[in-house]
C-alpha cells in the first residue's frame, strides 16, 4: 500500500511539479518559436538558439491529432503543435515527413 501511495505521489505530484519548474527556469521556452521546413531540412528558431536539422539526420518522428514529434536523437525531441499551423501548412509538413521518412 505504501508503495502504491509513493508511486502515485511521484507520478501525479512530484513529476508535474518538476516539469513546471524546469519549464519556468528555461528562458528558451518562454518566447516565440519559429518552425519551418523544406525538402532538405527542418529549421527551429527561438530568441536564444536556432537549429537546422537535415531530414536525413532525423532519427524518428511521431504524430497524433494534436502534435508532431521530431527526434533528432533518441533522447531529444521537438514538439510541434498542429494548432500553430493552418490545415494546408500541416498537410505540407506531413507530406514532407512522408517523403523523407518513407
């Protein structure tokens, strides 16, 4: 019983609190992010950094109704909310993903 309580506290209290703290501490998460793509690469620009990742260097991707995830490494990912794009932009991005991931 104690283990169940401990696991529940960790999952529902401590981990979300730690995630909120990390988010509030990281200045890169606070400002706007510009996400663009071409047939060759993905580009991500924030106030503090920028990244150009060729499609051929991308390890994996995943998609659901709300977001598209890009994995430049197995341990790192970029979360792209679909609500940030128009339907035609989302369709174009999905087509680029299909062309580059097969």
